[in-house]
C-alpha cells in the first residue's frame, strides 16, 4: 500500500510540475510577445537604439528568432555591428541548418564586408546541401536572386541539374533568370530545352521571346542562331517553326515563305504553315507576298481543309494589290470578277462563297459604279439562313455603306443598328456602332456622333478605338473653335462625298473650305483628305503638295506624322523613287521618334537600304 501511495504521489507531483512549467512558459511567451510588440513600436517610431536593445534581449530565446530576425539583423547592420551580426547568424545557421535564409543572410553579410571568399564558401556549401532536393533548390535559387546574387542563383540550378542527372530540369527557371539578367542567348537555349519536353508550349515560348527580344539586333541574331540549330538537328520541328515566326516578326515574308514551304514538305502536318503564314502576310497588308503563299498552297494541297479558303484569299490578295496601286486599274479588277464567279460556281452557296459575294459587291459599288449590282448580291447573301452570324453582319454593314451612297441613310442606320444589337460585345458590333457615329457626322449631327464615339474609344480593337478617338477629337476641336460648326459642316459633306466616290464634289468642297476658312483648325484635316483623293487619282505631284502643306503649316500637329509617313509611301510605292523615300523615312525617324508608325518606317528604311541581315 505504501509503495502504491508513493507511486501516486510521484505521478501527481510530475503532473503538477508539468502544469507549472506550462504556466511559466506561457507567462514567458506572453511577456516576450509583449516585448516583441514594444520593440517593433520603437522601430516604427524611429527609436532604433531602444528597438535594438530590446531585440538583443529577445534574441536570447530561440523561440523569438523567427519573429525578430529580419529587423534585428537590419538594425545590427545599420549600426555597423558586423562581428555581432556574424556571430548571431553563425549561431542561427548552426542551430537551424534547414533554414537556408540564415545561410544567405550570412553570405550577404560577408559580401557587404568585401569578404567574397567567405561569401562564396558559404553559398557553395549551401548549393551542395540542397542540390538533391528540387524544392529546396528552387527556394534557395529564388532567395539568392531576390538578394541580388543572380550568379549563385543560376549556379544553384545548374548544380542540382547535374546532381539529379536531368538536362532539362529547371529549364523554365533558368530561362527566366537568364531573361532577368539579360543573357539572351542562354535564355533562348533554355526555352528550347524546355520545349523538348513540352512541345505544346511553343506559343507560350513565342510570347516570352517577343517580350524579351526587343533590341534592334536581337531578332537577326536569333534568326542566325536558329539556322545553325536547324543544320545541327534538322528533325526537330521547333527550330524551323520558330524560324518562320522570327521572319514574320521581322516582316521578312520572302524568307518566311521559303521556310514555311520547306516545313510543310518535310513534316507534312495537317495544319499548313504556308497557309497560316500567308494569312499573317495578308493581315499585315503584304498582299503581293501573300499571293505567293496562297498560290503555292493551292498548287500543292488540293485536298487540304483550307484549299477553298486559300483560293478566296488568293483572289483577295490580288484585289488588294491592284487597289493599292494608283490610279486603280479597273480593267484588272473586272478580270477578278471572273475569278470570284468561278469560285462561287464551283463551291455553291456556303460561307466562303458568301464572303466572295460580299467582296464582289464592293467592287461593283466602289470601282465599277454599279450600285444596283452591289445591292443585289448583298441582298442575295442575306436571304440565306445558312449564312453564319458573322457573314450576315458583314453583309448588312456593306449594304448599309452602299445605301449611304445610294442616298438612303435611314435604311443604312437601321442595318447598322441591327448588327450592333446582335453583336454587342463583338468587334463587328463595335464596327457597326462606329458606322452609325460616322453617319451622324455626315448628317451634321456632331453632338450625337461624338457621344457614340466617346463610348467607342474604349472598344476592344485598337483600330476601331483609334478611329473613334480621331473623329471625336476632330469634332471637339472644331466645335470648341467655331460654335456655328460652319467649317465642320462643309468638311463632313466633303468626307461624305469622298465616301460616296464623288471625288470631284469632295475636292470642290475642300477647296472652298480652305479658301473660306484659312488658319481654321480643320485646315490640316482638309489637306490630308485632299491628298488622299489626289493620290487615288494618280495625281502624285499635287498629293505631295498637300502633304507638304501640313508639314509646313502644322509640323507639331497630331497629323504631321501621318502626312510624312504617307509622303514616304508615295515615293516608295507609287513613284518608286527609293532615294526620296529613304530621305523621307530618315526625316520621320528624326522628327517623330514616338509615332505609332515608327517601327513600320524603320522596317521600310532598312529594306530600302538593303540590310539583308537586319532587314525589315
């Protein structure tokens, strides 16, 4: 019995002792917690001496370290107490070897004291410690980079890659570090290393490269690198596909065509690179180049899924090539009618033939002065219930445009409103709203027009938003200057006459405007519209005179860069005076370096100069 009593007493005493320890620990913890809060208050109030004194005391308890470490170390270093800081960090590193932050802080301390041998030793030791563990490797590399030790961050990944015997490990991590440290060739190597195991991420890598290769020499160097890689490994499709992409970025569609053709012949994939790149050339308004892509596709791939679409694109490319050479050769456009008719006859009625009919209607309306034929074909398209929503919307917009010319603006407005209502959040819906805003402008209802335009300035496509902004600024500038809107009314009538293909009337109105309202804010707009009409007529000399009027009278105006860019294009594309074109483009780059056109101008200048290695 006595033994049992003693045993019970011992257990009771032990329990009481543990309770007592817990109580004391809680009291200590509570006291330390209050002191930590007080130390931070001193720190935040700028009393760094008192804060450091309290942190010194708190550091005696290891449990407090995670809560005070960063500020405590900062205060020691701020007081230049390097020996004390080193002693503290060594103690924490040895007590907590798995907390690699202490290692990195210690190495950083050595760096601040110019003790680079010690710094390298501690970092190299740390790299060896974590190299078998990928998670710890990533943590250490990220922390080293954030502490501005990018060289050791990269070394951390490379060491682990070798230790785990995986050549592709950390490819994206390394690519990111090389990008951040501007080591572009190594960055590219790692992106392709990543692609070898993740080929579906090719577009992601393209996006990363597009954001990274921003210097003038980057793309030409990358192109040379890719050509070398293709020679080393001709069976890897990533290299030639990326080479096509690089040529497209450089707008070198001649080389893009050669590479796309070789790619399709070698790899024979379902999706044709020739067709895909041809569409990009077409969207970039490189119509003569686009013709080569689509003609080759039609000749080589008669059974491919995009064969009919390629035929339509080919006709459209030829059409735009003709329309971009002034004065437009209408006899050549008439021959394209036969191509459209043949395509429609062969494939019957579907969305491709409906697109062809819409294009055909525009030729009838704007170039052959056959409005009734244009209206007939568009109404035909609208009768087909099988037409897609997008085709129907396109046909209604084109019919609305032609009815404006036909003198039926209310019918036009109704059609535009139908498209807008049916496609509220889509680009074609915004286009229809812009058409209605322009219609209000043509009618002289400037306030209504501006209210529509101000909404469209937030449109999703840059082209629509820019058009809306330009017209809105034109209206507001002239409404503020002249409350009668007299000059603006004449200009809007001239613009409508130009839209309606009544170019003589438009020129007459513009001349009367310039004579009646000299030095009016709308003067530069009038000269620009005149130059456009004269250019389309093939009167290049007078088109140039009007553009020079803008540059002489309004060199700092918002339209000055437009005028100079158009001037260069006339010399280059219409007159083929390449010396004059180069001089104009040089002037542009000097006078308007922030213009939206600057990249296009730079590309044109290099091409004319014959820079084949850094071209386009």
